[in-house]
């Protein structure tokens, strides 16, 4: 028997079956959509709850518990050199010596250069004497104005020569730029020192720097001029007063850290330099300002 297509025998069954299938597909899609929307609703709820926390300022009271690793460094550390090439003639200090600002540390000029300075100074004295005599004779109209002018010029030239001889010796004299301690000596007497080659290293640790690196969320919380405490494990659990001298205004993009520098007085040299420490930031760290300090106006010399 010839089998006719189903649509030919039951023309209404195609529509009915299609409606049933569409309803099943629609119900499956609705159920799948509800299952897919549920995690997003939970995530949205978490974000809404956490929004007040994110971006909120760090409360001042929480700074009492802020502790950061730090390292103690001398406030000044320089490696001294001279702008000339010469032989080191004399070294007047040794490692570990404490010196005052202006003390001579080393000499590089030769005896001949020292004698040249003395000669130039004597010529300046002679020119000054001749000028004085010439001024008296000029006042009595014994010498002409031209002769008196020549004596003045000779005196000026002699003064310049004397100053030049002193400047040559100054370029070959190494002096202490501040009060401090001689940490290293790089050259010994008799060695040739090249231009700007290191001769002596000095440090000043009567004032110490305690440098810490904090995470960027604290960038706006620590203020310059505020107080802090420093604990040095090597010296026990005692607290040392410190002041926040500088806060880097920009965090390092790679590490997410920014530097905080504390100033710690060490007039008796009881605290060693170069040792680890702990920096404790107190609630008062919110006080102060991180605005760059403006230069002081020039004082009127009158």
C-alpha cells in the first residue's frame, strides 16, 4: 500500500507538533537563562557590598598597628675627590677618625707649588707697598698721574697672581665638607690620583635616616612632619622617636610600593647605621602635609 505523507493524512498534526516542540525549547531556554543569571546576581551582590570598602580612605586609628620594615642609613655619605690629577703627598686621617667641617684630609700639591704661592704673596706685598708710596708722592705732586696709575695696575696684577697660586693649592687640598666620620680611604701617599678619582669616603650618622617601603594603599595616609617610632632589634625593644621627613608622591608601578623616609637623631652615635629596624606609624601620622616645601625667600642684605 502506498504510504502518504503524514501531512497529507493529518493536515493539522504538523502545526500541533511544532507548537509542542517550540514550547519545550522555550522552557529549556528559560531554565538555562535562570541558571546562568544566578552566578552573575551573586557577583553583583558582592560588588555592591564591597564598594564602600574599596576606595575608602584609610582610617586614622588603623595607623596605630601599621608596622613596616626599615633600614637605618647615614644622613650623608660622600666619596670625596679632587678636580686635578696629581700625586698624593700627605694623608692626614685614617679610617674611623671623626673630623670637623673644614679639616684637611689630604694634600696633593708639591713643595714647588707651595713655594710658588709664597712667592706670589710676597710680590703682592711689594706691589702694595709701592702703591702706598706712589699715592703719597702723587698727593705731593712729585710723580705724575700716569706713574701712579702704573703702580695701581701692578698691584692689581700681583693680587691676581697671588689668588691664582692659592686657587691651585686649593684644588689639590682635600677638606671635610661636614662633621663626620672617615669610613674608607681609597688612596695612600705616593699613589697617583686621577681627576675626580675617589680618595676618601665620609659619612655623617649623627642624624640617621630610616627608610621604609609601604604598599600603595597607604600613599595618602602618611604625612610629612608627623611623628613615628623606630624599633632597632639589635639594641633591644626600646622605642626611638622619629619624624617623617619625606614621602614619595608616586608609587613604583612595578612593585606597587612607595618610600617613606624618617629622621632619627643620633648625636651620641649610640645607634649603628646600616642595620635593619621596624618603623611604627602612629595615629598622628595623618597630621601634616605632603605638599612640596617652597624655597625660603632671599633675605635682604641691607
